[in-house]
């Protein structure tokens, strides 16, 4: 069998040198990771006989499309893969139950206004079906969690998010709700719409190139956190959306598709007049085993001024 070019001694020696394997200083784990990543890239170039022009076209595409790297991570299944590995690690450690994790996506904005118990998310600037979502944050033993932070954000009826869409008011459809002694949270809003990745962008170009669509079902994002509890990154999907089980970001999980109940009468306690859609959903947190589990990942996130 003919030896692959990438396996030749001089190429392997180059990989050792470029990853710092021949130097005493530096982090051994980082060296090994860099060697594997670059080595796999070398092997791909070798296997598919990628030309200089093809390589530099790909580099130029990546540089020009770097603002959408967060969407690449979702659309190419990388975020879903990270969740799958985390789920497998939990299973191996005997950790079961709790609200399932799913992807964050790139559209969180820190600093949303904080309310206790209840918040209205929308600014009233657009028409849409009124939504009331409520529930309780509980720990693994089923006890309500006081002081839990429920950070919530979602798109408007056009599929756009405030801050990134400058036509919307600051923090429209974004709030942080702190639970009281009963562990309950509630918010009113409008039922969001599904949407597609930005037209003409690099994510759309990648997906079109491999014959895939870039659509997401309607969904609502959450961070849920509390002292001593594992930080939860998740989202719920709106039942009945045509892309419910065909999400380009692979975020749909059956446990995260709550029932939607249509009500004819208003909900005076929440200032809702007329018909509305209601979702009841409890969040169940797992105890944090260390401080790292109690915090969100180190992913770069927008901080509104």
C-alpha cells in the first residue's frame, strides 16, 4: 500500500516542530491539540488533493465570513456535538434528570433589565400573538430554587434579535427574571417566528454548497443559573413549527417542546387582555460539582453599552 504523503517522516517532523513538540517550554496539552488540528488539516489537503487556489479561496472565505463563526458552529453541528459529549459524560458519571441542555447560539446580549418574578419582554411595537410563559425553577430534589436567574431572549416576528437589529428598542425581547421563595418565573411577550440564517452571508453559502437549508424553528433561549447549581443553557421550541424537527442548528430535543395552550380570556394577573398562547414549563437544575459548572462557558458574548 502506498504511503500517504502526510505520513512521510519529513511531514511528521514538520508537525512536531510547528506544534512546539521539540521545545521544552509551552503547554503540553496545547501542543498536542495544535498538532492534531494541523495534522488533520494536512491529511485533508493530502487526501482530497486540495490545490493552492482551493486552500486560499477557503482561507479568504473564512476571513471574510468570520463575523458569522458563531453561526458556523451551530450550522455545522459543532455546538450540538459539544452537547452530545456533555450528555455522554453525565451518563457515564451517573448524572440523570434535569432540564436538557441545548445550544446557545451567537445572539445573547448581557445586561438585560432585571425583574423579580415576572417581566414583559416585548416593547409593544409590533403585532403578534400574545404569549404567556411561566413555571418553576427547581433543584434536582424537586425543591423550588429562590434567587434563580432566568435569562430569556428570542427573535421578533421577522426573525430578528434586538441589538443586532437596530430597528428594535434596546433589550426588546430580552429580560432577566429572578425567582422568589416559590421559585416561580413568568413573562409575557409575543410568540416568536422561525427564521433563516442571514441571506447572502457565509453561513448560507456553506449550507447551499452542501445542499442544506439554513432555517430554524421558532424558539426561545434561556440561561438559568442559581447559587450552587449547574448553569443551564437551553431553549424551548414552539410546537407546530414546520422546521420543528428539521432545525439547521440541531437544537431540537423532544423534552424541550412544551405544549402550547390557546386561551380566549385574558390573564389579569399578568396584564394580558384578550386571547393569548400559554406555555407552562419548569426548569430543573443539577447541583454544580465545581465553580466552573456554575458559570456559563467562556464564549465571547456581546455586552451592551
